[in-house]
C-alpha cells in the first residue's frame, strides 16, 4: 500500500448518542455540516453504531489543513 503526502478525502465519523434518531444524524450532517463547508459527501456504513461521511477533496491540501477543515465543519 502506498501513502499520499496529501489527503484525497475527508471522513467524519458520526456516532449518535442515546435517544438520537438516525434521521436527525444524517439530515443534520449531510445538509448542515458538509454543505456549509462546501463539500459534496455521502454516508458510508461504519460497521458499528455510526456512519462515516466521506467527501472527496478537490484541492491538494496538507493533512493538517484537512484536520482543520473537519474541525471547522463540525463547529460551524
């Protein structure tokens, strides 16, 4: 396996807490978080209790910049 010096996608791991419906999680995450960050995304089953939102990154950015983008998207 080869590694990339720049990330090609952003993944957000979403695990709902007790009493939170999946509809709330996916609707909020897809419509509000990712779209506000200007990212086209889709959900992927995580295998456990959550889902992953995957958004391809068009521009070449550093891993640190990708982490900052994810943090901004989640705190917006």
